[in-house]
C-alpha cells in the first residue's frame, strides 16, 4: 500500500524579507557538523526564529558547499503516525538525492525495515546530507520518537540531523550531550542582541529609532524576536514612539493574539490554569506555586514547563526558582482578570501568606497590597519593622507607610509613630507632632474590659514605643531649634529605656549629643556621641555606630581637631569595609573623609574617596547623610577653580538635605553665599544676608557662627568695592566678638578662620604689620592640625600676606608650604593648562602600582574593593598601551607621569 506525499511539506521555506542575518548562530551550527556531531537541536518558545535560522543555515551551507544535500520535513500533528512519518522521511531523503519530486512509498513495511533500508541507502552516498525536522514539538507518539532515536544511533558519517522544536524532544539528549554529539541552541542564544534588534526594527518599521528606544524595546521584549515584530507592527500606527515603548506590554493586542493563539491554545487545560494562577508571582518555586494553586506537584510542573519552553526562565542553577518572560506574564495576568478581581485578590492573599511564613516580608507586604488586604499589610509591616530598622532599609519602610491607607494605621500606635517619622523626614513637622500625639493616646487608652484600645501586637517595637516617641519628640525639637525640648525629650528617652535597650539608649545619647552640639558645647557633644556609638555597637547596630563618625567629625572640625577626625574616619572605613558593608555607611564615610582631605589640599585623594562612594551606587548613601557627597564634591570643584560646578553641586545637596537630623550650623545656602562673594556676586550674597536678617550687631552664638563669619566675609568684600563705607569697621567688630566666643567655647578651628579674616581685614586697610599678629596665631594652630585650604582658598591677598610673613620669619616651613600651594593653585587655574591622559584617580593608582604594594594592599589604600582596583588598572593599561604592571610603570616614567 502506498501513500501520496504532499510535496510542499518537503520544501525549504523561502527566506523572509525582513529577516536579519545572524552569522554568529549559523557558525555554531556549522561548527557542529565540522566537529562530527550527529544532532543540531534548536529549542525555544514560539517566535524565537527557529525556522528562520534553519533557512539561513541552508542558504549559507549551499553557498559554501553546493555538494551538501538538504532534506526538509515540515512536521504536522498528523505525522504522529509512524508509517506516515517514515514515508515523509524517506520522501525527503529521496528528494534530496534526486533533487526531483517525492516518490510514493510502501507503508506496509515495518518501522525497523524502513529505517534500515534508508540508513543503508544513505551509507552508500558519499555526499553529505542534512536532514531538517521542523516543528518537532508536534511529535508525541513514542513509536515515532523511538524511530528518530534509532536513526540517530545509526546515522551514517555523511548524514546530520537538525531538529527545531518549541520544547525539548524526548530523545536521548543527555547521552548525546555527554558523548559530544549534540549542538544545541536555546532561547538565550536566539534572543536578538541590541545590534540585531536595531537592524531588524530599522528594516521592519522604516523609522529612525534612537539607541535608547531600541534598547528599551529590546529590554521589554527580552530579545524575543516575535515580540519585536509585534512591536514593529504596532509602531506603524503611532507617532509618539517613546510613549508607545513605555506602554508596550502584554496588553498590546498583537502580543495577546499571538501568545494566545500560538502558545496558550496549544497547551492542555491544566497547564493553562496553572500558568494563569501563578502569573501573579514575580518568581516561582514549587512550594510557593503549591500554596497559590492548591496543587502538590508544582515543582514537577515547573520542570515540565521549562522542558516545554513555555516562556519560563530559571533564576538559579538549582532550578528552584523561575520566572515568566515579562510579556508572557503580562498576557497571563490579563487572561486571569477574566475570572474577576476577587479571584485575583485571593491568589495574592495566598501568596502573601506563604511569603510571610517563609520569611520573605517584602514579598508578603507586596502581595498584601496587591490583594488590597491592608489589615494584613499593616500587621506584616509592624512585625517587620525591627529587622528593617536594623538593616537600615529606611526607603522600603517609608514606601510602605506611604502606600498604606490611613485607616489601616489608625488603631496601630507603632505604625502611627513611624508614620510620624516619615512626616519628619519629609519636613512636615505639624503632621509628625499630630501623629505622635495620636500614638500616645492609643497607648494610654484602654477598653472597658481592660484590653488595649489598639491593634498593635505585643513585641519589641510596642514594648519600646514610649522610648521611640520620646526620641522623635526630641527630633522634632531639633528641627524647630528648641534646645530645651531636645534635652528634655532625649533625657526622658534615655531614662525610659531599659538598661539592656542599647538601641534606645544609644539613640537617646545621640540626641543629647546633638543638643550639646546645637548649644555650642562641642566637647560634651563629642563625649556623648562616643557613648552613643558604644551603645549602638552593643545593640548590634554597627551601621549606626559607624555613622556617628560623621557627626563627631562635624564637631571636631570647629574644635580644630582635624587629625583626630581623620583618624576616626580611617578606622570607621576600615571596620565598615572589613564587615563587608558595600553600602551604608561605607559610602557616607567616603564622602565625609573626602572633605577633610580637601582641607589638607589632598584633592586627588579627596576625589578618590568621592569616586569610591559613587561606585557603591546612589542608594548606598543614607537618607540623612546623602547631601554630604554633593557638598564634598562642591568643595572640590571650588578648590579646582570651578565655582559654577560647585554651585551646581550645592543645588543638588539642597535637594537631598533633610532637616530634623542635625543642627544646621553650616547651612548649604551659606556655602553658596561664600562662593558668590568669591565670584564678586555681592548683591546675591547680600540678599541672603537680608533674608536671614543677619546684622554685625548680632550676638555671637555657635548656632549662627558660620552665618556670621560669612557675613564678615561679605563686609570685607563690600569694603573693597566701597572703601569709604563703614562695612570694614562693622566686619572687624563682628570678628572680635566671634573670636572671643569661639575661644571661650574651645573652638580653635573656628577661631583660626576668624583670625585669617582679621588678618585680611587689616591688609585691606593697609595695616600689614597688624595683620601679621592674627595671621601668626592662625598659622600656629593650623600647622599643628594640617589645615591648608583655610589659607589657600583666600587666593592672591593671602599669598601677599604670606610673603610678608616669610620676610618676618614667621613659621617659615609652613609659610613656604602654603605659598607653594597657592602658586600651584594659581598655575592650575590658569587658562591653557594641559589635561593629562589619565584622570587624577588613575594617576594615583598608577603611583601606587609603582610601589611594592600588592593588589589587595592598593585596594585597601584606596578604600575600594579589589574588583574596582582591577578595573582602574585595566583602564590605565589600555590608555598606556601596555599589558602588565611593570610595563605600565616604565611607560609612565618615560612619559613623566610619575
């Protein structure tokens, strides 16, 4: 009995007009044949270009070697019959050999006889043949799969089998892989690269898309070729390409139609149900999917979905966690909505319960929000607060509190208190005060049966809530500059905290230290903060303990103890890095020490630390200290003679500054005013002074010391513009009062700056000899602590004073050092200064490479990870055109770089 063969199933499909040549993939397939492998398998979901790749491979193979014969079978569901399958197999091979039409074959012969006959016939053929079986996922009959296995096991040397399938065929792939007989390409290989995506979209749409647009689409589709094709179709109907790309998801009608027709409709009902139910999950595991679907075999289901290439992606090497392709997940979620929002909410609730039981609080809260189950979300958030606070995930907690409706927080004093903190962070003082009062009322009130009148559950946060409330009331007082209030509430918090409540006692001590700081008692502030750090360490909160370094340094600087502040920073940085802190407080500490190094005129080191902080990422900077990075960068820009960049950095610092954390003794607006004065923009500086109602007759208190010193600078500058005015006399009187207050408070750092201004004021008046008296005192204090920019920042007037001081024999070594630094600064700021090929940071690394230090030792010296140091080294080698450390040093020496 013979069967008529449909010839069109044996034709190689014609190339598509919009297909993109992909030589990287064709080369892999060709290499497999050259290596003598038996099977080439291309296995990927629908729309990944499997057939198109085979067509391209055929074309290139025929072009390179016309003797290669190609046999092609486009499989269908009906080919699950063994006789029918073998008939088409034989017909394809006959057609390849004769290059004519297919012959009719006798279907009465057994499978083994037919295969043996075909194999023997192909063995006699000396020309190579590639047999292509397209859409092999349609073959489910075990007899047919056994026939293919038999064929693979007995393939002649001149014959190669190529299979394209949406799922992994049930063939001995592991055995073939182990024996080196398998070439396989999967979805990850078939995804369009950014360049391929750009070429395809340009050809398909005729539109000139930007690189950013192409990258966004490639990311959105995850390189899925059909997804890009569907996007190209849709883009023909829009004029706003960026808006279309932002909105392009699985809700796009072309994407929905394709995935439903080509994927979902092809899957059995139970698989469709599983896919839709689990689509609410960002990641999938067997136990989690069991909890959501009510099944007990989800792990096996996930494995089968992966084998079937149903747009599922493993997230780890153990195949424990998976996720769906983003567009596929979007389509599944849209299909799930057909069952109604209540059904979807129930699934989210089940997911939230599983995540909570398995200690994934972030996901538990997320799914509770998705289910609109706000009571559950509130309860989970409360239970999570201790861990979130210890890990300093402040942004996470703030986001949760902002999302949670007020009704869900109304009867929970713990959440009311932390909502007050959220308001305090955002600067809403009145809202913070109101919520603290409401929390206190909930704690003190009780129901008729004596039970609590609130819903907060017993636990660490509820037990310590009175202490927390007192701490936040102290913070409110700090924000409003209520010094008695700071001390009152901070002391109350300290007294209310149990002896073993190290976190509460540490925070209370910190606030008391802030009160001392704001009141100008910096010595007590330093001592109290050191006690705070000790308590925080005992509480296991190393991050906050190390973060006190910045605050203590802010007090040590006006005290004039620059070296002590720098030592504290170095020790804290070493501890933070040693404990593997790749975020807070390491990034904050880098920014803090940078400003100290800038004062020493170590600008390269200062920028290195800022770069190290930046390398850790913006999120690594803490909420309350983030502004410091921009302030430090502004100071570096100012030192490098770029006031405009400095002002721009201060603008950014203002955006990140959060009031209520520390006394505002060095306001950013005052720093900007100082730059304006140096630029000669006196009206703008005067406007700032008048806005604050500062006058030369003001009392000299520490909280306004920086502002008043800035005012004195302005008055001296105004005298230069109007020598007949009274501004210089006002400046000298103000500086006298400021100096007396600074010396009385032991603030030698502040006194040094005031003395420098006194010297400049005398010089402006022509009294050079009198100017040397305060200058000599300032030099004596500054030399001991290493202050340099204090003098260098004053520019040419200071250089003239230093020349006079040198003639008078005053501190000759230090004066010589400062004079040279001033001349170097003037030279660096002069127009036409050449720019080195290497950045300053790279030059610093290069100098360290010239030492005996090892790679890890250099990384520690730079306060960066070893990987970051290696990255710098690679850049240096590239720029110098060398490939080794000794060669880099020799090249740098020959170029005069070191």
